RNA sequence: GCCGACGUAGCUCAGGGGUAGAGCGCUUCCUUGGUAAGGAAGAGGUCAUGGGUUCAAAUCCCAUCGUUGGCUCCA
C-alpha cells in the first residue's frame, strides 16, 4: 500500500521508494555495505539526523560520512560525549557544561568541584576513552519531558545542565545515552562509540561558563578523534608542520623582529631585515593609494586627552588603556595615540570644506598604542604598539557606497597581490540587544549598515554576517585570514562611520550653500603592519615573493682572493635597489651554498677566477641549483625580470 | 584580567638537592678550497627575578616578571 512507503530523494536526484520508518543507515545498506559502514549521520530535509532515526515522510536524504563537514562535526560531537563518559567514570560527581565540536575536534567544559585535574591526567582519560570506545556502545536518542529532564539533572545536582534546560521548551528535549552516560543533547550522534578509532586530548584550559567573565570558570578539555589511526598521525604531522610556519619562530630565524622584556610586553622591535620587509610593503601600498587618490598625512604619537573625550574613545577605553601622561601643568593630560581617526578629523577641520573637494582621503602609516590585556598578547598578531596602514575618507553621504566599493577593490588588490586567496569577508554589525556598547543613534547605524550590505552585494562579494562585532562607532567589513594553526585573524577592515563626524562637528558647504555633515570611512587593507607580516610569514613559511624578500641574493666568493670583486658586484646590485650581502666567511664554497640554501635566500651569485676574467657571476637559484653564468649587465636584466615575475605571479 | 603549562649559553634543547652539559652559532689559528656541512683551539650561563625551606637550592615551596595554549577582550 502506498501510504506505507516514503519517497527518498538522494543527492544525485534519483528517487527511491522505501518502507515508511526506514533509517538512513538502512538506505545506505541498500546501496552498499561499505557505504553503510561509513555513514556517520544523514542530512534529512536539510537537518542533520542520527542515521538510525526512522524517516516517516517523503524526504531528501544526504548520507554523511567523514568526508562531509557535518559528518565530522557529528563524529566530534559524539567524541565529546565519549570523553564526558570517561571523565564521569574516573571522577564521579563532576558536573558538565557544554561539549560541542569545533573546527578541528571538540571540547567539553567540566566543573571538577573539589577534585584536582591537570594536564598530566589527560593520558588517563585517553585510556579510559579508548576502553569505552572498544565497547561499541550505541548512542541512543530518547525524547524526554522537561519535567523528567529537570528531575534527572536535579538528581545529579548539575546546575549547568539545569540552566540550559531553562531555555528549552517542553516537547523539544532529547537525551542521548551511550554506555553509562546520559546527556542533555539535541544530537545527532554517530551510531556507536566503536567508530572512534584514534583519539588525542590536546589541551586543557579555563573557560568561563557561557562565555561570561563574571561567571564561574570551568575546565575546558580539548580533544580530537579520527575514524582511523592513520588520520590522527597525519593530523599530528600537520601540527608539526604548522609549528615550523609559526611567525614567532620564523621571525627569530630570519631576524625580522624581536621582543625585549626590558622594552616591555607586546612592544615589537623591528630588526633591519624586518624593517626592509615592512618598507617594501608600505611602498607597495603607497603606490596603490596614490593611484586611488589618497594623500599622505602625518600625526603625532600623543594627543590631548580632550581629543579622545570628544571622539568617545576615552569613555569607552580610558580605564583599560595606557593611562594619561601628565605634564607640569596640572590641568594637562596626554594619551598615547590609540587610533588615528581623531587626528585626521582635526586635519579635516583645518579649514572650511566645499562639497567640490570631497571625497578627501587622508592616509597615514600611523603607529598606535593600546593596552591590550596581557593574556591577549600573541607574537606579532596582538601587540601593544603597532602601525596601522590607516586612512580616513571624508565624503558626502551620496558618495559613501561608491567610495566603499573602491576601498573593497583596493583591499582585494592587496590580498591578491600577496597571494591571500583563503579569506572570509565578514560584515560586522551592531548587536541591537546591547546598544549601550555603541555610540550614535539608530538612524545613523541603520544607514551605515545598509551602506555596507549594499556595497558588498553590488560587488558580488560572498560575506558572512556577525552580530555584535561592529566597532563602537560603526559597522565594519572585515577581511579575516587564518594563520598556520587555522586561527582566524582580522587583517583588512573597512568601516562606515556617521558618528565621529558628528562628534567632531565636521562640515562641508554643499551646492545649496548650506552646511552638511560628511561621512567617514575608516579603512586599513593590511590592518596593521605587524599582524599582516605575521600572517604573511605563516602563509609563505618565510619564502616571500622575490620583490618582497628582505634578502634577495647572497654573493659567495670562492675564496677571499675574490672578495674585492664580490664587493664590487654587491655595490652594483645595491644601486639597482636589490638587497643582499657578501658571505665573506672563511669557508669552502660548498658550505656557503648549503647555508644560503638553508636560509632560503632566493639567489646565490658565485664569483671566482672564471667570473673575474669575464666580468660575470654564476647564478644559483634557491631549491633549483646552478642556472648558468651571466655578465653583469645580463645579471641585472635577469634580476629585473625575476622581480617582475614575482609581482605578476602574485597578481595573476 | 582569568584558568593551565613553561622559563638552563646567541639559537635548539638535555640534565637535576652537593655549586652546569650537547649540537649549531660566535672568536682565533690552520686551510685558499668551484655548486648542500674542511680541521683544531677558545670564549660564552648568579640555570628569568626576589624571597623561603635546607648544612647545602639551578633543582623543592611561594611571589613577581616574561612566554605560551585557551577563555574574556580587540577602537
């Protein structure tokens, strides 16, 4: 009879009829046994379900395996339950917060109460998890009434689960049980614990309950699991590789920057090679900015406190920033410049403005100082003194969208030129539930948010939207890039601001001879030089494109007899704006080559008897070996071509 | 700021209640060598800082500073 059957649409568009109440596991079985073994869960009408859950209506079904991100998430979510089961077995009476999957792996927040737990105990938990996984316990879904759920967790005295239950509606509550462990959980889960073949608990950290720093801090245990041992090994290898790309390590090895306890936390010292790299990035952007109609300006490193009271920054950040500098004049206080915008506002105000001269685009590589929380500091990506590639565009309201789109083009040009292909474009909006965090009226905010959304739509950019991530004066479009360990960092940012122009009473005279208020666009394609260099280092593993490389060549004399000639060659190349040096060490050529290769120097120029006679050098390319002998003239042509190639390569 | 871990030579790291070790780097000497490590000798450390325990502390304990994995924060 037809009502006993359900029509199942599979991803390839094929439609099959099955008995009503069939599970996706059984559907998989009907296709192949191998597939059935690999099915972790299934997407039923767009919702991820347990593969054992009966399907009662006509549905579209996508079987999920380890190769689907939903499959992985389900696997890791179930692994979090497995870890909780192990923990409960080892530490009876502990309480659980939440235990979700994350980008790679999962965590569970645990309140150990009076029991002690530290990282040395992780091995014990891993062992227990392995033991429990081998029992191949099924994950069993159970619908429960709110009352029963509350009774259960009251019995366990788990105030965290009880708090979670408060927000749930009766009738929508499910428990999942595997072995001896029962958890409040929406699911879905993998069929049984036996699928979890390889596991590693990676670290342990404190985490505030519900992310609120005023509430209790729980112990968060992170772990990662795999369906095959081999995949765990590969993952650990990947981590190892990522460590090699760590910008803090590379920055030290390549002598780009350093920190000093004496100078202070989070205050980077840029060494000669790092400075060279920065300067090259700066001139690259400056060139693009000149083309785009920007003008350079310079403002001082400190500003009167009143400047930041006007901007609202003082009220927002004053207590948590570097405290005011006092002068012999009791009534005078200065702050280290925490951002450039107020200074640029004052530049705009320097004289009356006409609508005809807008937009005005003031650009400054402005160094700013922010007292970041000590726990936040991280290499070059989060520091207390850094240089923004800042600019502020003052324009008429009718120009906002156009200007915004031009800035998007500039940011994309910068990212493409430097080979950042994997970035997320994030629209950061105000949290309307928490208006206290922001300055300005609804009208200004709505307009600014509309400007950004429309501009990105018209540019055809794929974006994600985050509520509550806006700056306190306006919404932003952020360009997020990941580091070697897949942590996301904001690099480029574009912000629309109707508020600071109001606070600074910025004006221009319109065609109607009336005073009008301009709109400000804040923007920084790199974000900051520090963070950008950090991420660039991790992306290139220190092998910069030639045009950017702080060391482009090294000259290797066969013996000290050829030192003078080597110096002469070096001089000529320096005049051509190339950077390198002569390896004058008393070592054999083989040794010098090895060291240059290890240091990733793109080109080696070898000079000896032969070369002096013909006025030439022998070129050796990093990773490729000897590529022949070139006259000085050809060498310079060759290097020009290589530089150009490195630029266009990134641009293509 | 909070929870946890760590801090030994310029770098990477070993050691560990009886006053310090390796490799690389550096210096000097020998060697003047043609495409991925030539040889020898030597210099370098109050074992982050300050307290405490001890006959004795780099080692154990506490605090501070710094780094670090997270949380919170990020103009």
